[in-house]
C-alpha cells in the first residue's frame, strides 16, 4: 500500500468509525425500502466497505462471491444523498460515492459512452418518437426499454397543455392569452438550457421564459452552453465533467457579466452547476427559488389537488424544500398534498435507468403509488429525470394521473380570461 492509499484508508476509516449504526438512514433509502435488503441500505453498504478496506489492508482479496455481492450493493446506490441528510453523525456521501467507483471500475468505459450520448439534447429528440409509438420496444425489460419509458415529456404546444389542465380544473383557457410581458424591466437573467430540458421539454422552457418576462425580467439564452456535466460525473468521468465545466464557464461568463443570475429549471443541473467555478456557481439560481422572489402577476384560481415530488438534487443537494411549496401555495384554490416518503428518491438518477432498469422501475412504481395515494389530480416536480421516471411509474400503477413540470402549472395559472389574445 503506497502513501496515497494509506492516507485514503485513514480518511475512510475515520468516517466509517463515525457511523453509529443507528439506522436512521434506512427510512430514507429508496433501494432498501424497495427491497427490504439491508445490504442495499447506507448502513449495510458502509459495513461492506469496511470489510473491503480491511481485506485490502491485509492484502487479502475477498472471496469472489462476496466481492461481487458488495459491488452490486454499492452499484445499486442511487446517489440521492438522502442518507447524508438523515445521518445524525454527519457522515459525508463521499464514502458511498467512493464505494460506487470501486463497483463500476470494470464497466466505466461503457458507462461513459452511454452518459456522453445522453448529454446531447438531440438524443432526447430522437428517442421521443419511440416513447410515443414504439409499443413493441416498451414491452421490453432492458435498459433501453426503460429509458424510453422514462423519457421526460410535457406538451410542447400551449394549446395541448391547456386542454390537459382544463380537463382537470374544469376551466376554459385560451392559450393565446399567455402571460404578457411586463414592459417595466426589473431584472435580467441568463437561462441555462441543459440537455434533457432542451431536448425533451422545449415547450416548458419557452413557458418559463413567458413567466419570467411577465414579471419584468429580461431573459437571455447564451449560445455555446453545454450539458452541465452531471451525467459525466455520474459515469465517474471526472475529466469530461471538468472539461464541460471549463467550456460552460467560457460560454456563460460574458453574458452573466450583464445579468443578475443564471436561472436553472432542472434541479439536477442546478446542483451540479453549484459545483462549478465560482463565477458560475455563485450566480446559479434555481428557477423556483428565483420566481418566489419576484412580483408575479395575479394568478387565477385553480381548483386542483396537486402532489409535489421533491427531486433529490433539490431537497438533499441544495436544501430546497420550502421554496416550491411556497410558490404553489400562492396559486389561489390549489390544494397542495404531501406524499408519504417525500424525502425518498424516485429511482431516476440519470443513467441509472440504463444500468439497473428493473430496480429503477420498481423504485419508480413505489414512488408513483405513494403520489397516487394522496388523491391528487396532478403531480408536479422540478427535474426532467424525475418527471420521466414518475410518469413511467404512474403509467403502470395509476395511468390516469398526470405529471407536469411545476413551472408549466404556474404558466397556466397566469393565463388571464377575458384578455385580448397576445400577438404571436
């Protein structure tokens, strides 16, 4: 064992000793709740990591079967960080992330290629027709089939969104009366488009711009920006993630010099951008948190029961819990419902749906059942991966219950009956 390995071992040993085996992490771990197997819990994974480190220190390779079982347990971790939030001993998620890297050593090249493909917005546009008409593929159980089932989606056309929400609310909405721009400028922001949002949710991004402009905020969309790099990070391709961060910093630095903030709709992108260099990280604002601070136009009454799903990258990585609830409660007539296990992951987790499709689908169905059990008319969330994953789960357990981006619902609430339709 060289000096660097000894230092790493000492650091890991210190963190492992802080685990008091209290089990408070169990109720927040999606893989444990779905399986009942404690080796698939944070506590179990840490115990397996301790055994692995002891065997490594003694130059004793663990038996093939136990090594494979440990690698499977680590690899099935969703990386949601709910255990980090729950842990009273302050154990950092970096421990489990280290274990995950051990588990994927043999497949990292393939994972990097797949994650790289998903970092391109065009891949979502190419896959979308499969989710709409590829019924033969949707009957499969492999990673590709579950990826197609779990693609995020929301009506691109405003009229289609209005028809969907009118059917739930009993209202009669004219999409041409979209939120009107306020002529008084009160701010200027840059919009981060990302990959999944740009490729799969272009209507949602355009409607977010409508909402911001209705509050008097000028919105710029900088050219040359890329995927945030989170997918590369998930595939343990740190070099690619750093390259993406450098390119985004170059593309965004100029526009941000004249803007108040970089607005990010996808919670996963927002969490990762906050790990970029300070000139990006310090300017990044989640769209929901930013909208909460704005003087938005009056919202019309929406007689809807709405269940909120918290993305892990919002709730655990950014500590954002109150903001989406406060924004929804500002819509008159809306009844906000809280599902059980609100702090538990939905099982999306970026490329996880490709590598562990069966487990991902089971976790997603569990989350979908809990959301449906609220009696909601509609589910909303703030991350495209969660949107697609929960939609796939709802299709299996409660197909009549729709899910939409939270900002789409806010856009709909800002439509004003009786106005002359806005010019195209």
